[in-house]
C-alpha cells in the first residue's frame, strides 16, 4: 500500500511538472494572451452549448462499447446506470491526477453492481487501447491529405526532428498492429499463462493468479467477433468529438486552407498527447500540442490557443459538474 501511494505521489509530481512546463511553453507560443482571452469571449455561448451536446452524444457510444467489453460481467445493469458511471469516471479523471479516475470509476460501478475489479480495470485499459487504434486510423487517413509543409512546420515549432516524429508514429502503429494480432490469434492466453508460470517461481502469501487472469480477460475481452464492431464504435465516437471541434473552429479566424484536415490532426495529436503524464484533466499537453498543430497549418497563435483552451473547457467543465452529480446520487442510493 505504501509503495502504491508513493508511486502515485511521484506520478502527481511528474505530471504537475510537465503541465507547468507545457503551460509555460504555451505562453511563449502565443503573441498576446489578452488577445487569446478576447477570442474566447467573442464566441457565442450557444455554439459552446451545442458543442457540448455533440460531445455528450459520444459518451453514449463510449458506454455501449464498455458494456460490450464487460459482457456477461455487466449482467442486468441498466444502460443509464452504466452511462452515469462512465460520466463520473470522466469527472474523476478531470479532477484527479495520474489517471486515478479509472479506479474511481470501478468504485462507482461496484456501488451499483458487484463485479470483479481486476476484470473491470482490464476492460477500461482495453477501451484506452481501442481509442488509440481509432486515432491511429484517423492519423493514417490524414497523412494521405496532409500538406507537405505541415510536418516541417510541426517539427520546427516543437523543436523536434522529423525523424523522431515519424519514429513515434511508427512505434504507435506497430503497437496497434501487435495488439490487434494478439486479439485475433488469441496469443494473449499464452502470454498470460507464461507470466503466471514465471510468477509461480516466486510465490508468496499474495496469490496474484486470479488478479492477473481476470485482468487479462478484461484487457482482451475483445474477441474476433467483437473486434471490428468495437473499432467501428471507437472510430465513430471520435468522429463525433472531431465534429464538435470543427463546429467550434468555424467561429475562429484561422484563415486555414485545409481546415478540415487541420482539425483532424488537431484531434488526433492533442488526444494522443493524453499518453503524456500530466495533472488532472490533461491540462498543459493538450493546449501546447493542439496550438502547435494549428499554427503548423498556418493559424494565428492567439486564435489557435483560444480555440484549444475553449474546446478543452467544453470537454472538461460540463462533464465534471454532471459527473459529480451522478456520483453523489448513486453514492447516496447505495447507502440507503
């Protein structure tokens, strides 16, 4: 327990440091933060409300996907109840550092229905992996229509060599292919058995077998029959979120010739930036990466930063308020 707390403290400190560095870089990127705030204030509140409604629709698909991954473990739990758990999970991730919101989501789920926690944690990780798979598919699609100067500008603005950018994309693509291969071939069972055989050599009073097996079952609960459908769902929910980005982008003076492709790359890179450890809500990396992507397409830095901050607020604030409400209601019901 002490080691777990210690590791999370390190994650919080590292994440906080990265977020502060990113926010400092953002201030260096924009010409005038006052103009950035003016751009945010100029956007009609009705577009903000409509943007959130569009984003909220994607949560229904996220809930449906998770229900598929939980499979028989979800049992008779109602879709609305599971939706409440998903929403509160996003709220906790928005408010807690080091992805502790995932554990809070499992706790909320167990308030409604007792379920194997290791399996549930594995299913949540499976969600995250399918998100990466879908984002990589969008990235590969975007590369077909990508302007030649974008990568050069992106590399220059981030002060990272083009080789490192392509190598990172290659690593993510390879990891995606390996994950899909492990699912299709059922190799995950062999890997799990080998891991358990290795751990049995160091058997102690703590028996990890049941935890590892159930976690692996949850992590690879996507069988061949579900694989295509779940990737399609993941792609659809990201398409909905990207459409919200595009709607809000039309209200800014970007003067970008390839606005649709720019927003596609914005959505992919800013969300893949969630892999980088940061403070609660991903504040910092999202803003820097999103702003750099748009300025690499030729957008004004003030407008790009304003757009990035606004869409992050749309993703962060309303769902945090709603999620807190759903959690409090279910928590009180469980105590009655």
